C-alpha cells in the first residue's frame, strides 16, 4: 500500500466518480476550488493505493496558511472498498504522514433528531471517536449543514486557538462577506441554522 498525493488528472477522475457518489452537492466543493487551493499550496489530496495501483480511499486536507493546521475536507472510501477498515487506516496513515505537532480538524454531521438519518450520523461520529478524535466544545454550520467539530493533536492546543485557525481557513478562501453569508463558525447555542445551499464560492 502507498499513501501519496493525487495528480491533477487522478483528482479529477476521483471527483467525478467516488467523491460525487459519496457526498451530496451541499457538502462537495467544486473541483476548481480544490485545484485553486492546491495551486497555492493549501490542499493535499491524499489517496491510499493498493499494491495493484487501485484507489482504496481518499483523505483530502485543506491547509491553513501556517501549514500546521489541517482541516479534513473529505474522507472517502469508495463503495466497493467499504467495511474493510480502510477508513481507520487512512486516518492513522495521514496523521503519521505529517510532522509531530500537526493539528487535524474534522467536521462530522451532527445528529438531527430524525432516527432514520441519525443512525448513520452516529455511526460516523463513533468511527471518529474510535480513531482517537476528540469532540470539541463548538459546533459549526456550513452552507446550512450542522456539524460537530473534532480534532486530533498531540499536544492538544487550547480550543480557542483551534477555533481561530478553523475560522481562518474559511476566511482565507471566502473573504468576510461570503464567510458571513455561508459559514456559521462557531454555531452559537440556539442560533438558527441558515437554509441548506450547495457549496459555492461565487
């Protein structure tokens, strides 16, 4: 197995197949945005390949300008490879791929109160907990989707610093006006979540 950065062509192929299958439009940023971030050194699309060169899973990381804080933008195991422990292996290998002291921030959809939807949401949160994630004390809403915020770090920074870096990742890409329109970070207690809209940077 090999964990390495995807080429531009490999990322485009993965986007049109596995990523679109795994994520709804409200959660999937345009491929052009990923490429723009990568061209500025702010995006690491990692893929775990098996010994035959087939993609086993993807972990796409959105980088803060300081390079120390990384937001897990997407974690995706193709449907054909699921239920084999690949997701947990991807998380462990990605953490080991970066220097000690790197801080990984994650966003996992928050329970909705709908038992039919929450079964998968709770399973995903449980998966991250088993992978060593710590649930932080603030939530966020992105384009109308409510997320719990999780983190991996050793040592763990102050939560106020994690929040500030989390905000700056989005602010650097969107600017203040679009940030205020689409990003609720943190989501304050009792704050109304805005209507769901597809990811946009226009």
